[in-house]
C-alpha cells in the first residue's frame, strides 16, 4: 500500500466580489440602492456579486449594480473581472 502524501493547503475564507454579466431572469436586489438588478438585452449591464464571510464562515451573497458597488466604496475589495466576457463601462 502506498501512502497519500498530498497536502491540502487551507486558506482562510474572506469576503470577495466578482463582476458578472446580468443574466435574464435575475431577481436579485442591490444591497446599496435596494432596486432590482435587472437584465437589459441591449445594454449588457454588469453586476457585482459578493460572497460574504463572517468569522471565517460563509454567511450570505450580496448583489450590487456595478456602479452602486463603486458608490459603496467597494466594501469587499476590487471586484474580480477575470471571468467577465463583456468589458466594463468607463
């Protein structure tokens, strides 16, 4: 028998945000302005989705309009846009 010598590195979970396209049927409400984050076919708008951790445990997901996230002073740090196919508005 061989021993499994693979080591798993644990990383402390921290709240983080990502930038994503708003998809059809989205029913999320922006936590900053309290308005629905609505899909608009021709506008290709973006939203920020944040996984929020409290005391090292996942607590909730928060949604923001991308402009509201900026107005809220990016509470979960810069939003990761690496998996966003659409370019962010200036």
